[in-house]
């Protein structure tokens, strides 16, 4: 009797997202073995949004895979909303940090990720005043733009005059400054499914401070600390990233700080193959197996010349199966950690490759977080704290902690003011949500005068009631 064929579940339709004049991170060959046709969709810039959306719908794409450059990020926010049934990989939220260094900073502030203490100014007068009072040296970076890599838009300034001259010449907006952190080196960590798959040191040339290899830095793959990998895993999980890269500074003070992180990074072809294998596992409901990528594989692969690494494809690893001989030799490799020595096989098991979370909400909606294009408008809806307490700079006073209250309590505060009833309080809260309203009352009360019917004497009363309410908290 013939066996009955089991009908396999239909696979999602995959599309590759490309953009004119932008280097392609993925190719169909990175998804070797996928049985169905993989579509390609290219965005042609300018006014191509509507045509692009129609093409994705016409090709019935379910999953659209590809990185979005900084200069197209906000357009693709709009495109993603017009394609609610299409899953973008990485998601637009995961790619939030791709857009700018400012976004990396805001992401780090939200998730308590250690970074060099950072200052962001859109107001030139405030930036000038800060430059006159802060301590040096400082790092000034170009935050936004199509060419944010390689260290060419990162500058060290040692005085107020140097800082002012640089900003006058470069016209960077916002003014993005960080405390200079003396470094031993930095480490680039690449992760897939929150598992480190490649890590290497970058060391500055003697007498220099930039570690970028394009600026003369050297690199090696040996003895990346477990604790540094732990930080990279935390950052990847915070970003909910299918694939991710972090640059981690190793300070002379022994602390680790994140310098950069994004889904757009230079990767050897075999790493892009591994990402393709991971995504095929994610979307195939078991038809493709999860790739096995042992921890510290990079130490052995890194012994090859870079020209060889750039040509390698489809590297796979067998899974460890215990045997007397195998256990003897594999367990000889031990890694020093803050908790003592641990065998490589045991350590590998503590870094599982995980599926990311599928979400039906936006974590970083542009209405709240697109400071670049909306500065000066009503956009200060930031719930994250600012610089953490570590790495303090005495020249900059600590900001007050702004209380967070719910809508009902804020309504009580507003309706306690003579002339403001429920309807008017609703109008205020429709224009400013509670976080934004608290920020305005604490920092810029006159922003509320944007409401046409609200007069200065009423605003004064609101501020008084707010200050009374705060004392009860």
C-alpha cells in the first residue's frame, strides 16, 4: 500500500529589498536551498514609494529582507505602514539604530546600555554655551548622513576653540558630542539570533586613537572576553535583532562601552550565508534546520588570510557529540571568565541561537523619535532616561528626574485650574500626551502657548498646580 503524502505547509514568499546605488548585503545565493522563487524589489529613490508598494503587493511578498540606508529610513517607515501584512527583516524598529548615531544613543539610554557620556544639541546657542563650560578632550561626530562609517566623521577636540572651529567648518546638526574615553582597543561583535558568530579586536596604530582598519588600525581574533560577548548579546536582544553588529570599546579603566551598533555592517560572505540559514530556519517551520555555529569559531577561521575569508562560502559545523576522545580534546580548550575557567563546549551551550520576537506594534514611531526632521515641532515624547550615572562629568549638572504620571492624574491637575474643565483638559492632552506635557511643564512651559486659546495667566496657574501636585508625589 502506497504511503500517503503529507502535505507540507506553504512557505512564506520571500523578497530581497534592494535600493539603487546601495551595496547589497544579501543575494539569493545566501538562501541556498529555498525551494520557492525568491523575488527582488528595488526602490528607485525620489518619488518611488507608491510604485514600490504596488510592486510588493503584486508579487505577493510576505517577508521582505534587506537593510535600509539612513537617508531612506523615514520613507520606509511610511512604506511599512502601507504594507501591514509584510514582515520586514530586520524590522524598522530593529533598524532604528541604522539611521544615526543619535538614534544609537537614544536606544542605549532606553535600555541602560553603557556608552560614553553623550550630549546632543539642536540649539546652536546651547551647544556653544556647553563648549565654553565643558571639560576636554571631547569627541564630536557627524550623527546623520549617508556616509557615517570608517571614522572619517569622528573628531577629537582638545579645547573650546577647536570645538567651535570644527562645528563652524563642518556645520554638523545636531551637535553630537561625547566624553573622550581612553581605549585599549575596541571589539566588533557580530551576532545571529543573539548568538555571537564572529568577534575581532581592532587596535589603533601607535600614538593614534582611532581603531578603524581603514584608518590604519590592526585586527586580531584571539581571546575576546566572555563578559564583552555578554554585553553584545544584551544589546542584540534589546534591539530584537535577527542579525546585529556592535562595536565595544575596551577602556583603559577596564569598562566596556558600546560605540556603534546596527544591522548594516561589513560581513564576510560566509557570515551572510549563516544569516540566510538562520532566516530559512525561522520561516520554514522546521523544514530547514537551525545552523550550528560554535562559539569562538572565529579564532580558527581568523588564522586564514583575509583574502581567503572573503571568498569562503557555505561553511558548516558538525554538532558536538560527547565521546571519550572528543571530550578529552574539546574540553582541553578552556576560557577564562569572571566566574573562573569554563570549557568551550559548556560555554557554547550558554549562548543559544534564539528566534526573535514577532511584534505587531512600533517601538520607535517616527512621530515621537524622528528628531532630525521634526526638531522645533511638538515631538518631545521621550520616555527614556538620559545619560546614566556612570562616567560623570562635573561640568554638566545632572538633570532633574521627571515624574511619570497617568492621564487620569494629569486630568486632575488640569481641571483644578480655574477655566479648564474636562473638555479643555482633553484638548490639551490630545495635543500633548502625558510624557510630553510633563516635559513641557518641567522644561519649557511656554510650549503650551501653542494652544491657541491658552493664555499666559492660565499657563501660570497650570504650572502652580503642577508644582503643588509634585510635592505630593
